[in-house]
């Protein structure tokens, strides 16, 4: 049955319209992501039953390879939309080590929309990752006032032009070409991020807009950017067609648009041309060094590029098996192009991830090998920020703080818009007990990546904890946990923050939930693996964790 054929229903006091991906309750209107709606409808088809993660993956994701967090994050979005509480649920209960249970009453609806108490609201808010309608009135006036104020401020300052590159669309009727569309998107963002005269929104934020059919004006208002780059790719055998258009978000008019018909192995040339067209259209002044970096490419081998993109896709799944499969794909890329620096760096990342997740029987050997490969990556490709980022990440895992900082610094020097580089610098400072500096850096990263992931909030939460601002740490880390409920480090610092705030029962509850997802986490293991350099901060954290009930 298609989504359009599914009948409306009520869940608790919410009216659910699957065909529209819409929840309604009185004057409230919440639009869900399609996958979140599918999960909700599936749970509603079996109310009161405990449904396992495996069943959801099989029947909703239809056997697709997904990350372990995909189901959890979708349930988190549903709870946020339904205004539910994981601790005292009224709609969706988590049954530890078993699955999820819809506990609210379910009934078929008459199919009509829930009557509204007033006129259609106009203000936009973001719930479950998508824009939805909210009440107008005072909110609309406030939004208008803020917009006028922002315009006045901008009229007095000269900011560099800003841009977001939306994910290129694969129109090849061949899902296997998705990797190529994703690769083109990321490479153009990387190239533009190297330019100091342009403010570029990060890849993570760009990806978050993939499911949303929003106009350029809306995107410009939501992200605060002046320009949007949209594009598509179509690959037929050896032929490749790439279309791109640069849109001014204030006027919704094309600044530049072009179609490129080339051989498939000329995809890297097309990427260069798109980047240079944007530079010319926006009259961006670039330095000699920046111009030189733009000439350097990670690889010219399309087959190696294929394997590299496949490895990246697998590494994002974040399971032991997918990490091993990703490493194998990166090795195949290197076999085809022995000078592919980013592929060496990606293997280094997978080895470090093995170490951090306890997936290796030889942790020291894994970290030593990771360092060798990360250094080789930089030696082969010192023009991209990602190779330096991986080197810094490996050094931080090894608790080599100065070397980590130097590498992360270099990633942001090469690419002033590289949000993850500022995030890594902030994480290093947080572990060096420099919370105020960490806050400045992570907030800069958040500006470049408005749809920042849980890692950014985690780093900000550590900084608040270090400052002794426990209430704020609880708020920020709670937001991080809501975005990813399977990260042990978040729960550790959240439990410690609860102890600092005198909320011991909440701290114990946090440790209890931690032990359901990571039963091997102990005070001793935390002391050995957490890269905190400051001895006083480390002792304080471990003492708080003992108080919270974490076993030695």
C-alpha cells in the first residue's frame, strides 16, 4: 500500500494524515519526514506490541543497509514531534534490549482534517527535520522585527558572499550513480571552502536539506545565505551530463546556469569548471595559494573515485562489519591509484574508529598503523582539509595534543570554511580544560554548519561542565542525547553534570540507560580511553561518575 492510500488515523490526541506526512492537534500542525511517518504508521498497525529494531529495519527500511542509529534517531524525531518524553512516555515506550511499543490508543479517523480553531498559521518552525506551520500573531511580528533589525545590521557591515551547495540530484534512473552525485556535491563544497572570500555552509547542513523541496528564498532565510547552488547529474554509459544553477536567494533569479555534456571520466574537470564559474559570477578575489590549491585534485581515476565513495558510504553506517567493508573499499581505491591521499586518510579513520569503539584486539597496533597512514595521506595530498583533519583526529585519540592541534589548525588554514576543523579544535581545547576557547571555536563551527550534528553539542556540553555551569551542560548534553541516544560519551558527561547539579537520581538513571547500550563501560575503561589531559578535570569527572553509579 502506498503512503497516499493509507487512511488517516488518530494516535492519542493527535490526528495523523500519512498521505501528507502531517500530524495535527488543535491549532498545532507538525510535518514529519516520510520515513518517520512510515515508522509511526507501522507502530500504529500493531498498537501495544513490542516491535524489534530488526522488524523495523526489515519492514520499513526494507532491508537497506543503514546505520545502527537510523532507527533510534527516527524514534527520537517522532517523540519530539509528538511532544513525548522518553522517561515518562505517553506515546512510544522503549523496551530495553527488545524494541519499541506504541502505548497510546489508536483509532481510524473519518479522513477529514482536524478543524482549526482559527485562521491558518503562517510562521515556520523546524520539527523532525522539516519546516512546518505554527501560530502566527505575535510570533510573526517578532520574526518581522528581527528581519528588519538584521537588515539594518547587515547594511552597516560588509560580509563576504555566502552560499549553500544543495545535494546534486541523480536523474540517471540508476541508484548506483547516487555516489557520483554525492561526490560532486562534496568536492564542490570542499573547493569553495578553501576560499577565504566566501562563506560556505557545510556538507552536513547541505545533506539535511536533501529530503526537503524548499525554494531558494526559504533556504536563504532559514540559513542566512545569499546564494544557493543546485544541480543534477545524469550518467549513461560513458556519457555524463551535469547541470548547475546559481540562484540569488533574495530575488530567486539565476545568477548563472550551465549544462555540461562530457565523457564520464571528465567529471573532475566539470567540478573545476563549476567552481570557477561561481568564483567569476560572484567576483570573488582569490589568492595565489588558493588558486594553486584549486588546481590540485584528490584523484584523476574515476574507478578509484567509485571505490572511495563506496567506502565513505559504508563508513557512515558505523557498525563493525561496515567499518571493515569500508576499509576494503578504500584499499581497492588505493590499488587503482596508489597516490590517493584521502583514501589512505580514510583507512586511518576506520582504524581509529575501531580503537574508540573497542572493535580491535590490538588497540595500540591499530593506532600506530592509523598514524602511519594519516601521515602518508598528508604527504600525498596536503591541499585538502580532510587529510589534516584525520591526522589531528588520530593524534587526539593517541593523546598527542600539540600534534593534534597543529593538524586541525592546518585544516582550517587550508579551508577557512571547514566547520569540522573548528569542531576538532574545540574538542581538543575541551580536553585541555580550555572551555571558553572551546566554546568560541564550536560556535564558529555551528555558524558554518547550522544543521550541526550531536558532536557539536557534545563538545559545547563538555565546555559547560568544565566551567561548572551544570544546568547549561545538562540542557546542551540533553539536546545532544536527543539527536543520538546511542553515544556513551554523551551519557557519561550528562550523568556527571547531573551529579554536579545535585540531581543524583537523574545521574543514576543516565548511567542505567548507558549500561543497556554499553555494558562494558566502567570508570577504569573511561580513565584509559577518554583523552582528557588536565588531571584535575579527569579526577573530578571520574569521581562524579562513581557517584552516579558507574562501576569501577
